[in-house]
C-alpha cells in the first residue's frame, strides 16, 4: 500500500476544507503516475485512521473524485483509480524546478521581435530620466475619487456594472464632444467619437482598419516609437520624411505620394514626438490638401495639446478638416494620470462605427463607471482647474530644467526651450555618446533608459527627450547634477561650468 501518511499533507488550519485538500492531493498522485489506472484505494475507515481525520471527510473526498471521474466504485470490490485515465506524459524536472515554474510552452506560438522592449530597471533610490510624463503626485485623486464614490453609491447607476455600448459611456462621449469642440475648435457630434482605453488603443484600432499587408504609411524621420511598432505589427511599410523646425517636411510627403499608394500619415502636429517642434500653418494646409488629393488618412495624435506655455495652442488639423481625412486621437491619461485609461478616437461616423465593431473583439468595453466619473469631472470644470494648476507648475519646472541644463552641461549639449509639452529635445555633441553617458549616469543613481529608441532610422542625430514635468524643483537640481557627474566622469576633458 502507498505510504499515504507521508504522501499526503493536510493543513488543518487552512481555508480550504479538508475533503477538498485530500481530493486535490489524490488528483496530483494520479496525474503524476504515483497512483496508476486501476490502483485500489484504501477504504474510508482505513484511510481515516492513517491520516487521523474523520471518516466522513474521506467519504466526501471519494464522492468528489467520483463526480470528477478520477475514480470508480465497484460493488463488493472497493474503490479504484478509473481504468480509462491515461498516464500523463510529463517533462522531466530536476533540482528545484517544478511544473508550477514552467518557462516554455508545450506548443508553438508567434513571437514578434517588434514587441520586444528592454525592461526598465526599477532600482530603489534611483532617479529615472523619463521622456515627458506628468507628475502623478499632482493628480486630482480626491476629486476623481469623490465623483466615483458619488456615482457608485447611487442605485440608479447599477447599469454601469453590466455590459454597455462598445462606443463608450454616452455621458462621457457627450461631455468630450462639448469640451473638444470648445477647446480644440472641432465641429463634431457624439456619433464621431469613440471612447478607448488610452490613445494607444485608438492607434491600434485605426491601424487594423487602415492597413493591409504592405500598405504604406508616412511618419517622421524621428517618430514616436510605439506608433512605428504598431504600424509595422499590422503589416504596414513605414516611409520616413525629414523633420525640421517647422515639423514634417510636406514637400517630401508630396514626393512620396507621387511614388507610392499612401494609405495614411501619422503626425503629432502640436509638439512633434520626439523633437517637440510644432507643425507650421503652411505645412498644415499643404498636408490637408495632399490628403484630399491622394485620399489618405491623417492620424493626428494630439498627445499633449493641453500643455502650452508661451502662446495659445495651435488648433489641430482635425479642426480644419473639411473632407473627412483626419483621424484625431488623444486621451486624458497624460493630462490627469496614466492610470486612468480614458482616451478617444474621432473620425467620420462610418470609420468610428467600424472601430466600435473591431473593439468588441479586442476589449468589449471600458470601465463604464470610471468613464461616467470623468464625464462629471469634465462637466464640473475639474479638468480645466487641474490643467490651469499644473500648467503653472510645469512652466516653472521647464525654465528651471533648461536653465540648469545649459549651466551645468555647457557646450556638451544643444537644445531649444520647448514652447509646450513636458520634455526637452536634447542633442549631444558628436564627440560624446549617450551610451557612455548612460553607463556613467547609472553609477550616480540616474537611469537614462532606452536612449536608442529615438533614432530607429539610424540618422545619427545623437539626441534624446528629457522630461521635466514629473520632477519637483529639488529633484530637477538632483537629476541635472547627476547628469553633470556622469559627463565629467565619462569625459574628464569636458569643461562644464
């Protein structure tokens, strides 16, 4: 007989009933081949005595195993492991490795190199040079939580807990239409707006519908890497045009349109990602005319429209679109906090309808209660108040960051103080490399991260984005000081002031 006393370990203080613990362990003994098909199990009295448990516990265990089909009871003969259960073929495990620590599947699947990104190290006590994110410490969590609790406490809002429309919460759609028409100069209706879980989801939905394998999309020579990877993942061919102080070179766009059947163009017109430059008015009109003539879509990602410091924001391309060529995407994630996955896609109704159908098999719907919360958050003026508050703070941080960067790094870097956004485009002199600086910075507690992502087209511009909004004044001093130390250690001849 199997030594059940040492083979079975029951936790009498555990939350799971003893009969379930016992039945689960019998299952494991059968699966592992310790108890083979046809093996006879001890009687209930015998096993109860061996394990020092109540006989009713053993009976309940056997009943559970009978119901699951693991064992069979033969009258006047006893209880046996079911004859028809095949032996499970398993990998050989050695050392401390077990079935619960499997690293590889037993089946093939697609592995897409495009989706690979180096992990961001999260080391305690280190600073991280981000590429332009908001300061989550300034997030209006109390105001959002107050709205959320208020909605959750009303019985009539029980509808938000079930399945809703794939277009997103109707109240939020209406609130966003009013807000965006007022602040962005748009002229849209609710039927032209789809709520998404952030702008990245909107970008993916649009890409899935726009591109067939080997379709052509135009982007900047420097571009938002997540957009590049999204287009490439769905099979599109990426064509690049230069970016200068006036944004995308639309003359180069026109040349490509005369050569290739362009399906779409991606742009961040307000502050080009990553260089932060604004697309000029002349080029905006040229681009819209090209889209109409060559019948391609413009995917306008307005990721940081709310952050402008020196002048009023320039209205997006979508506000001038008279021909239905612009797909306008954005979110409240970057404005309020990344954790609130609320974004939107705006386009002609026929395209929005198709996006909503595709969304059904991607992510049936968003968080209706959270979306209703943000509807009230916008209508109550809380979003406007938050933006006004952080604008003043970020404007001051921008000046401090740029002042210290120039003072401490001297002639090693060049940059233009950005008119808006949350980052500075910093170009390193050719005799220096970010790879060397990143190694030195880590020694001083500063992680620069994946600096190579800013030059996927290998132009050798030697520049990266440096975010300033997420640091308070003290942290800005610390970050710049750590950068200075990294430069001085990596390049002792550098005469930084």
